[in-house]
């Protein structure tokens, strides 16, 4: 059974700092990995999606990497801003007959960027 | 733009009533959709797999008679929370699979349910 772990559970940094969020998964048979942002009381916003054949994806100040063989992904946020404060979720989507399309989420990292 | 639409985004209902949440794929046909829920300070957990034209497959521990799933068309799946109680208050989100194998997954925006 796929398990996704996110470290740290919470992170507080001063504005302007670069930071890294970590995600690990136990089953490397994934179709893709996705990073989401969730604000309190709001829905999910997809940030970056990495296909299993890819190593990284970039969007603005965000860069996500994927090492499928070791079961790890990182989300790098450059020059953090108070508006980046949110919970960041990592999710892997399975493949194969049993798990195709099913996503397993981590518990999230709650980020606070202080002005 | 969004390729999977979920409605409503927010809903408040009285205890004992039923509430329906819709999940629509906007520009593709999805034979399979998935429903997840998130309890406070917990991760999103798969509830069930919705299959067009057949019965949904529920994950262990999810009451199929309480969480009715209907996937009557290739673009619409609905989740009905029957006889809702305050403990059903949660964030519910759906995803739909696109492509030949349905592996390209798109998530809806999610729905916040509060039962009072």
C-alpha cells in the first residue's frame, strides 16, 4: 500500500528565505506526482505536476524535483513571500490495474512566511 | 482553466438531511472518477472509485449506503451524503481520469460540507 510522508509538518520562515519541502513515497510504481497548495477553508490549487518520466518541473519561484527510484520529491520555493503561507500537499497517482488513477496524499507541510 | 468542476464549493445543511455534490469533467469523458475526503488536520483519503455505468467501488471503512455515488454519464459523477450528521462535516474533492488509460488525473476544486 502506497504511503506518502511529508517533512516537515510545519515550517516558519522569514520573508525572502529560500526553502525546501520534502515528500517521500514507498511505492515507486507511480504515474505522476503532484504538489498542491491548500489555503484554510479553500480548495486545492495544483502547483506542479511531474510525470514519472520527468525529473523536475518549474513554475515561477517554484521548482519540484522527482527521484522515482528513491521515492522522493522536493518542492523548492525561492524568495518566499507572506502570500506563500499555506499548507502544501504532495500526492502520487498510482498505475497498474489496481491503482490506476488513485492518488495518495501526504499529510502536508504548513508553511508560515513571516513579514 | 479548470477541466474538472465541482459544485457546490460550500454547503451547509441541517443534521438528518441529504446533500449532493457534483463532479463534472468539462472537456473530456471520464469513465472513472474518484472521491476523497479530508477531516480536520488530516490528509485527503480516497473514499471510492466511481465507474460510469456501474456501481462504485468503496474503500474499506466507507459506508456505501451513507455515501451514495452515481456516475450516470461520462462527464458527471455525484456524491450524496445521506442523513448527514455533524461528523460528516469535511472537505470532499473529486478527480477524473483523462486519456486512454485514465491515468491523467485532474482534480476538482473541492467542496466544504458543514452539517449543523
